[in-house]
C-alpha cells in the first residue's frame, strides 16, 4: 500500500535496504511493521522506534524524547529517531533492525 504523505514516503525510501516493511494507518499516525513485528511509529513528521533498557540510552544521549500521542499519554518504549540517523539510510537501517529485535523481545 502506498501513501502520498511526503515524510512517510521518505521513511519508506530510507528503509528500503531493510527489505519489505508495511506501513499501516493507525489512530492518525502510521505503524511500521517488518515480518509482522510492530517496531516503529510515524506521527506528525517524526519517526519513533521501539526501544528497551539497552537501546534507550542511545536515544537519550541524542536528546530524543519518547512518543507522546497526546498531552496525557507517553509511550516510554518508543523514542524519536535522531535527525542525523534519519538522514543516513545505512545507520537508520541498523537502528531499525535493533528496534525490530526490541519489539520481538530479542536483545539487541
């Protein structure tokens, strides 16, 4: 399924080396799936990846924040991807692979 939102298409293109990913609309945002594993969120022009206790500090070191779908809710296991990583497709794929492992409960 193709979406015409420019940022969604940009993310899809940056992740092309990851293989087939599915991007599905969800609650006004988009969910990213690889092999049936939900590993990322695109919302309001930001990309968020699933984290765990081992990977979260790297996001925090970049000053990134958790996903806040609204003022009353914070998903502390999904963190914004740093702009420098987002712009570098090779690094983005590495971070996405770690997010997929986190989402499938496998240590990175």
